[in-house]
C-alpha cells in the first residue's frame, strides 16, 4: 500500500503526516452492474426535484446527508442556489417547527439542564472528539422569527454547519451541532407527545448562567481548537452571553455579528449606487431600523462602521441611526427601555410616543447633526426590517413596509434602499415585487429570504439576499486556520469588507448588491484571508506561520484546506 504524506505546520515547523485514505469503493456485486456515479448524482437530483413540498425536500436531503455525505455535498456545491433555501432559510424554519415530528436518527449533541454538573462527561461522549473544530450552539429560544421552539431549534444548528461544509469546505467530521435543552415556554410543544425535549418551563436566569459557565468551560477543555457560534438565543441572552464570553473564548454570535456584517456589506454597495444617483456623499445616509431585537441592534452597532469608514466619529455615526420597536420610536424620555436599546435611544425627541412609520420617517428627515462634516442636503435613508420584540405578535411586522412607506421612500430618494430582512418569507416586511412596483423600479433591495427576480419596463431586476451564509463560513474558516483565541470586532468587520469587495465586474454591471451564491467557496476563501489578517493585527492568532505568507499564498492555502466531496 502506498502511503501519501501531506505537509502541515506545527509550532512554526513544517512536518508531514499520512493523508486520509480515499473512501473504499464497494466491491463487485454490491452495486448494480451499470451503476455510474455521475448518473447517480443526476438520479438523486431528479429524486429531490420530484418532491412537491419544501419540507419533503428537506427530509430527503437530511437522509441523503446521513447515507452519503459526499453525494449530498456534491449536490449542494453544484446547485447552491436551489439547495440552500431548502437546508437553510426559508425551509429550515418549517423544519424546526416540525422537528420532533420528522425526527429520524441522532445528529448532533444534546446537553440538558439535567446534565448540569456532569457536562464534561456528556461532551466526552462525542465520537470524533479529536477532530472537532467548530460548533453551532442554540438553546432554541428564538428561532428565526418563530419564537421559542425548544429543542426543535436543533435544525438551525444542523443547517448552519451544513453550510460551513458546503460554503467553506470545513471538514464534515469537525462540526458539532449542539442544542441546549433548558426547557421551553411553548405550551404547544409541552403538550405534544412527540416533543423531544424536557417537559418543563425554561429555567431561571441564575440557573442558566451557572449552566452556561460550566458548558463553556468544559467545551474548551474537551475541544481546545473549537470555535463556537451562538445561534438564535433570545435577545437578552444573545447579548448577555456574547459579552460574557467573547473575551475568554473564540465565540461568535451570528444573529448579532453575522447579520450585522452581511447587512453592512450590502449597505456599502447599495449606498454607492444611491449616492451616485442623488449626488450626495456617502456620509449623508441615515438609517432607520424597524425592530430593536438582537438582530436589529446588532446590525445597528455594526453599521456604525459604515459611517466611521467615511470619516465620522463613533458619536456622529451613532446619531445617524434610529430604531423602531413594538412601541414605536425608541427615545430616552419614552420611559423604561431594555438595556440593549439604550445606546441608540434618541435624546433629540421628547414628545408623545410616535408609532406611525410615516411620521417617524418624516422626523428623520428633519435631523441635522450638531457638527456636520458635510452638508447633508436631502434625506438619504436606509430602511431595514427585523424581528420585533417577542412581546409583540409576529404578524405586527409582516407586510409592515406598506405601499405608502415604499412610495414615500421613493419620493425622498432617487434610489431608495429597502432591506426587509425578517425570516421566513411569510414574515418578510415586503416582497421584492411590492418594492419594485411601489418605487417604480428604483429600489435597491436585499431581503433575508430569497425572492424571484422581476421584469419591469423591459428590464430584469435582481433582488439581493442578505444571507448570513455569505459571512459565517469564511469567518469560521479564517478563525479556525488562524487558531484565533477570540473573534474580534475587527475580524467581523474584515469579513464584511471582504464580502463587499468580492463582486465581479459582471455582478456590478448587473446591479447586484451581493455576489452570486454559486461562487460561495471563492468568496469564503477571500473573506478568510481578510479575517486572518485582522486576527494577526489584533494579536489573537496562534498560527504564526501564516504571518510569513503573502495574501496570494494565504489564499492558495485556504483553497487547499477546503474539503471536497470525493463522489
């Protein structure tokens, strides 16, 4: 037997190790005589397309990933635009709701509050403990815009890690989807005989803090090379645990930081087009958020970078951002505010509560900064939507960007920027068709879920999708290969700038705000290089050999490190 050796770096020294052997081919007689792998891939794709309902397609792909991961990822890589909406948004939302009913076999790691004091032993039961490099962890308390789904939220962890593999070539065996079972306040699930989680209400904040401290400590002991992504924690817990652990462990919150990075990237490209149409400078834009949960405030925090990159101070950047929550405009004298909203609460309005979106847009137009750097001229707002606070009924943001709102935005701006980012599609603040029709085709649009292109006055207009999958695979790849001790703000910002600068000339010519998803691995490699450079500047990397490479060498390394299906 020939042994193939591959080079790797260890403590600054290049060494050799045996390469993994190729998968063993099935022996003669164990497959039909005319079996052909290429034809079989076409067969599997035909079987997928033969399913009528998105959830049936999700179940089919889940089984395929279990039975033949190489074939599954081959189909993903060759059909990204078709398969991503099935394994991720929007279909994954329905899959999570039905998770306990469509459950087939174990996938991932389940850690419950009953394991408190014994988490170390639970983690050590993971069968591929030495290969673990990345984990997506959820407690299921705020899945997309669907609320508390308890352990059914495991579908999110599974889906995100599938995209790490497909989008950045992370080795499948190095991923661990984890669901923390801390109870659920969803009464329907507590009464469902098929529900897979504990039948109890969610634990107290103190008990959860103690559990999380033990969990995070034991994670780093069991998996010392692990990057951890927090996913779909409720708003207060999302901010709380990101701040609690981000300086101790390599932790990243996709709802807060990933969403912020992908929206910042889209805004940068949209703002250039909008400013070109109006003649106004980039720092003249103002941003109005519909929603002030973890995603909304997280994005607002990230979008301050848009203004500071144009030469404004952090304070000047902050004052160009407005928030709307379930009670209307967020302002200081309104009364008691959640802690995460206070930073962006307005201090230049003290009137009665303002709940009408049109009135709030008018208010934003009257704003003049106390020390303007440039003459602002006409109002250049950016409009985005997120999940409302969970105290508000879910229907309160569906269709919130009414024809009147869209028409007002078009009257204010030659190229209005409208980003309805709530997931899934049925909860979106408006459709792409609505935005096109009510802005006479001038809209710069990006949504959270996919929408079809629209033909308007003889032109084909393409919607952007502010999909986090553009960001987190490359960010994770860079963090893993640099062995980052933290995921810093500069690394997240670098991922955003890397995405914004990754469009081809053809994509720019088509007016796209984001690159085509079919190029996801090329995009992820580009982002990973920028993330590694940011980690090196922040002095949080444990891979000094990467500093000796120039960008072209580092990019080539990213491509070589990506796992490819052998099918």
